[in-house]
């Protein structure tokens, strides 16, 4: 019985800490002036097909039904919590564009957010990250800036992994303030 109570107590502590951290992240987001990096929603598979063409979604890995639902859930998170957004920028890859479309509707594409996972695009990493950092350096708003991008871009900036649809919140100096798992 003592073991069961200990397990329940630890579970309650974890639940309480999780709720507190979510509240803390929401407060950061409501303050504004935050960078919000979102890895595209669920798109089954890994990397891009050999016949990948950036202008043809049928040649790309795309969101499935779960990814579409996850994207809508991301949008509801921002809407229901009344988080103010200055601008939403998306990678030119269809899975990012679709995540942006289902979550927010209004967005622009920004090539600095494109994937460089595939060896065909690996040489673009340094220029893309430099372009992204320059954009952020010049950005000035009281609202938040949203980036919908790929695992490799987020990993390159923050040296951390993300799951599909995960939201990373940071300040303008790339200090991670928290994350939201949308699974």
C-alpha cells in the first residue's frame, strides 16, 4: 500500500509540475516578443523521396490525417490562449506549408526554414541559419514570431531534437524557455 501511495504521489508531482510549466510557457507567450519554432506536423516517413520537387507536393512526404488534425490542434492552442502573433513563416516544403495552412491560415514562406536533411540540400545549412538569424536580429515586434520548419533546422539552432508538431519557445537570443508537445 505504501508503494502505491508513493507512486501516486510521484505521479501527482509530475502532473503538477507539467501544469505549472505549461502555465509558465503560456505567460511567456502572452508577454510577446518570443520566437516560436514549430516542427511540421505528422508526415509519415523520413526525409524526402528521390524524385522530390519543391513545386510538386505529390513528390514529397506529406501530412497524413493525424498530421492535419495535429495542425488544427496547434492552431487552437494559439487561438484558445489568445496568443498574439506578428508573423508566421513557413518552410517551402509542403508538409510545413500544410501545417501552417491548417493551423493558422495566413502565412508566408521563407527559404531559410527549408530542410537541409537530404545530402542534396546539406550545403545550404550555413547560409540558411545565417539568413534566419539575420531576419530575427532585424525583427522587432511586441507580438510573437512563428516559424514552421523541420527537425534539422530546429536542431541546428538549439542543439535539441523535436517531435512532429512540437512547439519550442525561445527568446530572441535563442534561449529555450519551454516547449509544448502537441501529440
